């Protein structure tokens, strides 16, 4: 089954084709970062309009790359939520219209389920694909969640952030030290040059039981350290390193706790912060010590992309699930309300 996936929940237009027989066939991404940079954040109306401009050319480009035409498609998947309502409606409108015209089924995918399943999208030649039950750490720009994945589609929330998401904390911290929007990846790059231990920030909420997070206080600690410093490039790098170490260690401590609580050996990590090199190394070390494993998507598929939506949609369409003809989106949507679906065989 060949499924076109469309992602337009925020500021990335992503398109991909996933084939349940042969795996990922093609994918293309257009990021609106430059468009929103001068405002220092995503402007919803500009995001919707830009999706309108970019989506159909990207669909054509992806099909060309896959060596396919629209008549080869057996289904269409699109992000139905959570996300910006106008941006979501662009993807949903195009996806539903194409499916209607081609007389194939379409399905609305939960964006965070897309992220969560991204580590399963491509085979790991050494260890194979992770199989439920496992614990998922979702660390993106809008979410920081620990989820017990009992089966694909059966998600139990173990803990989440009470304030800022991990990616949001990276972005805000970068901004207050004068890095351009969106600063998360740049802050991480800067941390590579910083010395460990020069600045030591708190590991929030690790001194008490529980699986929730809080990252907003960390930002304030960084602000104070930055204001009191000489604001040199070297200090900025040292602070970045101290901040990154604090976030990485906090996430690792909570992941280990979540694995204990759920009685699992396998951890999967998804969302933009999952691209962070130090986080990847640290979680690999932690899970190995426990005799388990961790899986990540390739860095490119940690942040928003069409491939994860094509894959998540293909799982559900192949199981016979699909929506009706209405163009409907769900800007706020609880992942625990999803229905389970059997995993696919390896292509
Ligand atoms: P959500 O999925 O919750 O709606 P989103 O889609 O905006 O949010 P993603 O695209 O998954 O989030 O991830 C973007 C976030 O990842 C940004 O906050 C960015 O700063 C962060 N990020 C990307 N690369 C890195 C990195 N190497 N280190 C730390 N953070 C990173
Ligand atoms: Mg984005
Ligand atoms: Fe996302």
C-alpha cells in the first residue's frame, strides 16, 4: 500500500510517500523558518498562507522523486492535530480533496503519534525495529512527555512538562543569550565548544519522585548567569554547555525512572530535541547499562516531517481505518484517546 503523507501542523510543510511493501519511497520538506525569523516566532496566518503556496509543488516533487504518479497512491494521510488550526486545515483540505478525486481512503494522523512512531519508520540493521511495549520520550518544541506504549495506538501518559517544553526551553534560552530564532539547534552547536562544569544549573524536579518536568526555572537561572557574566563568546558557550547538560541529565534521570515504572527495557525518543547529540549519547549509555536499548529517528526525522505522517497513516490505513469525507481538524487532541492498531511486517 502506497500512502502519501502530508504534514502542515506548524511551520514546516512536509510530504512523503511510504510503501508498506518497500518502506519510505521519497520525502520533501520546506521550512518556513526564514519567513517567521523577523517576528521571533511563528505567525499563524503567515504559516497557513505559506503552506498553501508550498504544499502542491512539494507533492509533485515527492511523487517525481518516488517515480510515481497520483494514480499509484492507495491512500492519503495528513496531520489532523494538534497544531495551528489554519495550518492544519491546509493539509487536511488538500489531502481530503486528493483522496476524493483519486477515490482512495484518507486518514487524519495525530502529530505526536507521528513523532512517536518515527523511530520505527526505518529499520535498525543492528538491532531491528523496537517493538511495543516500550517507553517513549517525546521532546519537541511544544511537548515533553513520557508515554508508556503498550501497543501501537495504545498510549498511557506517564509524565509531562508542567510549563515549558524541552525544545521551547532551548529556544528561549538561546534567545535570551542573543542567538537568532529559532535558537535551539544553535545553542546545542555552541554547547559543543563550551566547557563542562563551569556553569552548573539545577536538574529540575529530579530530587522528588514523579515523572513530570519543569524547564521554565532553568531559563531564569541562565538569564541570571548571563547577566552577571562578561557576556563574552567563551562564557556564552560555557553557559550553553551547562544548560544542555542540565536538560540532558534531567531527561535521562526521568527516562530511567519511567522505564523502571513501566517495567520496560526499550526506550524510543522522538521530537526535535531528539536530534541533540549529547542527549542521544547519554540515553544510549543509560539504556545499555540497564541491559536495554534506545532508538531514535535519523536526526532529520526528529523535527517535523512528512515521512512520519505517511508512516503512521499507512499503519492505520493498512489496518482498514480511515475517516469520512469531511475536512476536519483537531487542534487540541489527547493521544490517549487514539485506538490501537497492529504493527506492520518489516518491508
Ligand atoms: P510539537 O511537535 O510539540 O508540536 P514542533 O513540531 O515545533 O513541536 P519539532 O519540530 O519536533 O517541534 O522540534 C523543534 C524543536 O526542537 C525546537 O524547539 C528546536 O529548538 C529543537 N531542536 C532541534 N534540534 C535540536 C538540537 N540539536 N538540540 C536541542 N534542541 C533541538
Ligand atoms: Mg517547526
Ligand atoms: Fe512536531
